[in-house]
C-alpha cells in the first residue's frame, strides 16, 4: 500500500515495485520505465532508492496506474487520504501501547505511606489509595516535554491527558483517593502543583484537623507557638512542614495546616505570638486598648458590627461535610452584648440588613452611633441607606483592629 517517505526535505507518497506488480504491471515494464527515467527519456517514473529498495513516487505515475492503485491497493479511497489514515491508525496503536505502559512508571514512596499512617486518621486501604494518588501527581511533576517526546508523545499535553484518563479510571474503581474527587484535567494539574510544594500534606484531608483537636497536647502547642513567634515570619504552610518533620522523632501526631491555623489564631494564643513575631509596636497597634479613648457612657450610644467565618463543620441536605458558614454580629459597645446576628454562606448586604433588623427588634431602640468597616456589603447602597435612617452618626473604621473597632474583641469569644 502507498506510504509517505521523506524525499528532498518533504514527505512524498511512494509505492514499491512489488505493489505495482500486484496491479498487473510487469516487472520488465517497471525496470524499463525506471531505466528510461534515469536517462531522462521519460518523466513518468520518478523514484528514489533507500538502500537497495526502490520507491516510485505516486504523483508522477500515469493516470492509468493511479486509478489501478486507488482501486486495488487503497480500496477505492484516494491514496493520499488512505496513506494518511494508515499513519494515523499506526500512531494510535503506538500511543495506545505507550498509554498502557504509563502505570508501570508509578513509584509509590514508603515515606508517603509512613506519613499517612502517622496521622492515625486513615485505615490501611485509604493509606495505600492516597499513596497511589501521590504517585500519580509525582509522575506528572517528573515528566517534562523532552521525556514525553522520548516516550512517543508529540506534546506534553498528550502525556498529561493519558495520565488524567488513567487517574479517572482508577478513581472509578476506588484505587486512588484525593482530597476532592478529580473531575477535569485542571483539578489534577492543581493537585500536582500543590503536591510539588507541600508534598503528601497536600493530599491529607482538611477534616483531619477537626477530628484531631484532642491531639493538640502541650508539647505540640509549645512547638507551634515557638514556630509562629519566629521573627522570620514563617507561613502556616512552613510551620506545618517544620512541625511535622519533628513529629515522628518526638512521638507527636501528624497534624494538618487547617488545625495549625485554627489553634494559633485563637485570640488567647495569637496575642502572644503576634507580639513576638512582629514586635511591640505592631502588637500594640493591633491589640492595645486606646488609653485616651473615652469609654462608652451608656447602652445604645454606639453599636458595632462585623462578620466572621464560623469554625464549624456541618452536613448539608445531601449529607456532604462542609464548613462555609459566615456569621454577622451587631453588638452594643457599652455592655458587649450581642444584639443581633445572622448566618449565611457569604457576607452580603442582605446578611447585614437582617442582623441590624434583629438588633432593633431585640432592643426596641436604634443606636446613636453605628460603627463598621468598609467591606463591600457594609458600604452597599441598601445598607448605607438603612444606617442613615436609623442613626445620628455612622462611620467606618480600620478592620482587624481591636483598637479602632470594638467588635473585634468580641468575635474571639464567639469562636
């Protein structure tokens, strides 16, 4: 059958002498035609040699021979299209072979299994499923464009697509387990990039922190406080990696970044490490009460309001575990009493309005002054209009500052 071969820097459709014999062209006619072509007597037998093999160029043959080749060798299909389809089919077979060999490249690291075992959160089956997921994302990070081409892929995206298909197949069979199910290539790529940064910790579910609160013993607390107080200002991810690297040798449990954040951000602990980390001046700006500020003299003289995330897990109507609740509070600055509250998934103008309405219904009074920060919900037209109607004075202030916004000192007690 006709094939494409390189000739003078381009791909040329060629047939062999044997194939011409199959379409009833005698060997003597072929030899005579090739001889006359070489002498320049005819121009209808263009050809070239590759070793001892002679390849005759299809496009230069007589129309009669082209018709016979199309009918007898190419099943009535245009020879150029037939040859291209043959190449594509062969390429697909080769790629299929490459794809089938990809799982053989996986390397499940014993250290990953040990790290997952130390968490005490997973059974043996889940440990090995997560370790296999780690092997897949590690493979994605290891193979670059040059290696992918050596394996037979034209582009790195071809290899990535093949890995994704394998992961989806194994995920359907329950052979791998990620923090969240993989449903497209972007999610798998995001997992690979995160794994490249934080290692096996990136695949440990954040819910572990919620179930392992009791594991925060005094020694673990002391190590975390020391790391958070470091003047080098380590990120929570760096603190987690540093702690977990010491955990095994000190017989401490492996813990997640989400647990570190929840524990270190408790007001009674954050005040301590914040001073050590940022210095007295910054600590005073964030936490010291303003000595020159006059105390609120009576109830309802000043209401202060703000929203905060709720450190609480719950199950939705479908039974899925979630933690995306947001609570908005309205408090009296004189008595520190919570007057109104509303709960939603994000901070919106309707959430703010609901909390203010509940506060007014509860007190049967409106405040003289109202204090808030300049978040998008607080400065929306509907909320500003409501505050103008219910107060003599309303003003924004610095967020995350107990010195300027009274309610910042209340939200810690709520948590």
